[in-house]
C-alpha cells in the first residue's frame, strides 16, 4: 500500500490476504505446539519428567510463538512455554537456547592518545574511540568526568577551580617544626590528628581543592596547549578503565596537610596516568587505598615536590605516594621524582610496586633556583654533571624562597604491612637516605650488578642495575617479590640507569 515501507515479499499482498496468511501460519504453529505438548503428556506416563524436558524443549524453543489474528503472541502459548521453562529450572534441567551469546566489544584507544599503556595497565583504553569533547568551562569538564558514558575529553589551557566553590573553615594546628608563615605547613584536624597539647585555630581553605572530582569509568583525558587543572584533584573510587595524559594538576591548598590530593585511587583498576605534572599540593601527589587498585601504571610523569610550604621545613614535600591499598599493583616507569623528603613511596598493604627507569632527585643540585618546569630547564640540571645529557636552551629560572632550615634530612622509601617494591634501572641523585628506618615488613628487591642475573629464571630476563650519584645505600635482595612479578605477562623492559639519567627528565611531565 502507498506510504508503507515493505521489507519482505510476504507483505506485498493486500492487508487482508496478509492477515489471513498470518492466521493460517499461526494455526499451523499452534497445531505443532499442541502435538508437542501431547507427546510430552504421553511420555510422562512412561518416563520421569527430568528425562522428558531435554527431549521436548529442543523441539519447542526454535518455534516462533503463534500469533493471534491481531498479530500478538497467543497468551495460552506464552503460558505453556513459561510453564515448561519454569519446570526445567525447578528440576535443574539445562535448557538449550538458540540465542547468540552477547558479543564483547573491545574498544581501541582513541587516536588522540600518544602511545600505549605499559606495565600493569596494559590494555587500558579509557573512553575508547568515543567522539572527543572539548570542555570550555570547569562545569563542563566536571560534567564530562562524572558522566556514565565513555568520554574522550580534550583539554586546552587552564581550568581554574580555585575559588569556584568558596571557602570552608577548618580547625588546624601547627604540628610541624615551622608554621605556614615560616614556610611550613599546618595540619587540618579533619581526622583529629592534632595532639591534645597543640592549640587549635580556624583557617579558611579553598573548598574546590579540598573536594575532588569523583571520576567515573571509561574516561580519557588528554591535554593540549599547556592544559592545567588548578585547584582541583581527582578521586577514582571503584571505577575502571581511565586514562589521564599530558595535563598538570597544581595548587591544592599547599599550606595545609589534608588540603587536597592530586590523584586518590581506591578500588580502581586499569588506570594509566601518563605525562602528568603534579605540584604544590596540600597532601599526596598519589594516594592509594584502602581498597585494592590493580592494573595501574604511572609513566613519564613529573612529581614536582618543590613547595613554599613544607612539612619538613625545607621546601620539599613529604607527601609523595601513599600506597596503602590492600593488594595494589602499580607500574612506575620513566618518571621524574623531584624534591621529596618522605613517602617516596610509603609501601604498605601488600602493594606490588615495580619501579623502572625513573629519575629520583632528592636534594636540589641548584639550591638557589626553583625546579624547572619546562623540558629544557629541567634537562639543564643534568647537562653540567653529565655531558651526555641534552643541553638546555631555557631562560634562567626564578629565585627561590629562603630556606627555613637545612634540607639534609628526610628519606624516600618507608612503609609497613608487607609492602613490596622492585627497583631496576633507576637513577638516584643526591638522595643521602633512600630507605627510612625501621622498615619492619617491607620487602624490596633492588637490582645491583651482582644479582641482576637472579631475575632470569623468574622474569625471563636479567634485571637491570640501578645507578647512584651522591646517594646512600640501597641494597635489598628479596627474591619472593620476583616470584610474584613472574606471574605477570605485561612487565615492561628496563633500560640502564645511565639511560634513565640521560633521557627521562626531558620527557617527563606535561610536555607532549
């Protein structure tokens, strides 16, 4: 008939003929179904029902259900089939089905992403190939990050959350050797951490920095043109498949401990954080726990610990990496870790930490200038001592604040509760104390030239020795951890410590 979209020859006849044909077919199917049901009743006289259903249901289920003249499924036929299916379920009889199993769609990485995730986060795709979105406001950015749909979010320029949610008043105390006015930090009493002998006073902190964005699953965040998130961190709680690449996160209430974490993960899986710069934070650059976060990789990132507000009163942050998840697996590869006085990392909770080809600079080799944020500026720190390093073409760096005390103290690694770390091919510069004491149950393997071959039988390759300049002892040989690593097929290859020294710094952080 005119105006109808006809898909099959069956419906090219006039409507009356089509209805008659449908009714005839329906009656035929009804007769077939009646015969099958009659056969079922007959068989019940000689066989138990659990033996009959597997014989009858394969005949029944492929048949289309008969229709009424109005084109609807017959209620009687619906009921008959439902009764048989219910009986089969009650008796524990497996029912054959003609339904095709659902297809698992494996998303690919967005073509806007640079490279692929190494290590434990291998296979992470984030928002996949979803059409990219380009937020122009902080509200749009927050909406995309908290959307239930896969998103590829492309950022450009600065997204300034500071002041966007007003301020909040918190009780605080001066728990450290110097207060914020002297270049230290105050401790917010949010968890009642202020000792009873310390005076409490009220401070106003930025609410946006104190309250992170709760990112949902299947997100890719890609930065362009110096993409910076100012005054807001991210929380990944019970989510999966997330990528952050080429962004900077900064200015989270840096004068106040508990003022804000850059990235906080608990119960997260398949997370890749790549080419990210974090700086001037109230607390951790990366916080894990208490829930387990498996399949996480942090790569090519710059952990900038320089701060005008230091809990250790030396313009270094103490709050680097808090790893207290119950069974985290984290690959930490080709990152530049700069000016930490502690928690670099704090290993706990059966965390498996594989650190490969990172550069750790504990004390600034140029004590009267700030950490260089640009690629050429940071590379210049190595070119004088190491002629093989790339030369610097950057402008002079700005003057640094006067130190409130010497920066000779502190350490990198600490922890309890069976944290586990494997270090290979890393470069340590100006780190007098790499491991804090005591470490009651932390298990470490730090590849040295003498024991590099012990990895061959467990990892299928030799471990690569670490390299040390003006740094303290770091020699541990716990082979149990290598056995745990051997169960993973996605372990990255390691270059030499000298390679890390000469190549990592210039390419770490939001420099893509």
